[in-house]
C-alpha cells in the first residue's frame, strides 16, 4: 500500500533496504551461528547516516521523528532483527539523554552516537526488576563530587560493545520510584565491568550481558535531569522506543511472508506448485493481512506519537503488542508453509521463528503492554 512518504522518508527506506539486502542478508546466518556482533554492518549504517535519524540536528543528527526511525528499522528487521536490535539499542541508550540530559551531556555524547562512532546501551533490567521497573536495587550515593554506583543490570543489549550507557539507580530508596535517578556511564569507568555474553534462543547477532558496578565512581555532572526523575525518564524512553520494536516485528513478518510465498511458488507437489492449493493460499492470505494490518497500525501510531509526544503510552503499547504478536504468528506459519525445510537452519524462516519470540518479551512484555492499554482506557473513560 502507498503510505505517502515524503522524498526524505523514501530515501531513508531505500538506503535501509539496500543495506538489508546487500549487507545483512548474505551474512545473517553466519552472524547467528557465530553469535557475532555485527560491527562491520553497523559501520555501514553509520556511513549511511542512519544512526543520526532520531538525534536532534543541533547535535549532528537528522532530527527525525518516531516515524522516520520506524521505517528504517522495518527494513533492517526484514533481513535480521538481531542486527536490528544491535542498531536500535543505540537509540534506546540515547533517548534518556535527549529527554532529560543537560546541554553539556547532550553536547558531549549525542554527536558521537549520531555519527555511529560510539555505541550506546540502556541499563534498566535487574534480576528482580523486569516488568516491575520500580523494584530496582542498584544504588547511587553522592560522595563529594562523585556518584558511587553499586549493583548489577541484567540482559543489557549492546552490553560490552557499547561505549555509552544510560543507567537507572536508586538515589533514595525511601521514596520508591521517586527515588530513582538516571546516569550516564562510560565503558572504562573505574568499578564498571561486564558479565559474559549470554547464549540466546534468537537475536544472536546482538550482544547481551550483565553490567556490574562495584563502587563505580562517575563525576557528579553525569546525572540525567534532576535527582529523583529517573523513573519518569525511563517511562518516556520506553514509550519512545516501543514503536521501534513494532517496526522490527513488521519487518520480520514481511521477511517471513516473502520467504513463504517464494517457496510456495517453487515447491511442486502432486504436479503443481503448492501455492495453487487453497489450504496454502489461505495461510499466505492471512499472513499478508496480518503484515499489512500491523504496518498500518504502526505507521499511524508513529505519526500520532510524532505529533503528540506527551500522549503516546497507549499508541506505543498498541503497536508494539499487535505487530510483535503478528510477527510471531507469521514466522510460525512461514515455517509451516515450508514444512520440513522450514525447520532446517539452511532456510531463514527457522531463524525468524526463533528471533520473533523476543519481540513479545523485551522492552516490556506484551502482557505488560496490555496492562498499560487497559489503564489508559480506564483513565479515558473516567473523564
């Protein structure tokens, strides 16, 4: 369908699609098998200025909205959401600085992220604080002109590979969520180390590690915003980033549909291609309906969020839930269309099915997203 993209937006799609087709697809199976971080591909993306899409122009970026990063991530996700996750995590790490950082922090960190010279990551999840983001145990104590940070973050995308980390820690446990603050940490800060790389079901091209803080000392001015505003910054960050996860879902679903249709046209059984059988046609039709419906909702939500940045929680959660549920179903159905071949790693839909599952889990499980939507509906109908 025609979504009436501007000339600049179409250029973003074309550049991202070219990288997906020419740089990612030929090596995605190898990256997955070797659990290899896609540094060379990310460098190609940096040269194409894709890292700067959501970064404000005054800090070297494109100044794009949620919609522009969405259409880029969709194309990358069509090829490999492992690579897409490694790419998107930079924006997740940058958003807290964009949202609440001082001018000094923005000038110091955003230009290098926009240029793709330094990678970013976001440190929220802990062993006992996943969906309950307010239950974090990592602490930050002010000692003279330095913050002393202790604790551990778990399952951090780009962990060990990123240079810049935006991390939430408790500065006043007595205040609960209002006692949390955000900080910028750098790889190499004293007392900051990483756990081993996690072995995952899917998105193996992305690096996932623990962040470990043992009396980690950082300058006082590395706090993002005022003390106690960390939880608000986290919520705004996740609202901003979830359409990107939806975009990876739409991209993966499109890629799985492409593979299923291509196979169904080539595979001959009982003397004719299996796409000529109604049972297969109906599966492919439902897959196509799901992909186009998810894309339509995603694009509309992304445009709405761009125009209404203070009222985006429900739209952000809706597109994340729907697109990622569609991705899981379409990937599963693609494996079914390919039959025994679909279960073999030499065909890409096996990887797509493994990859798709994480989309329903990270950046807030789809069950949590439904909670958010329900709570927003309750507020709206109480007015």
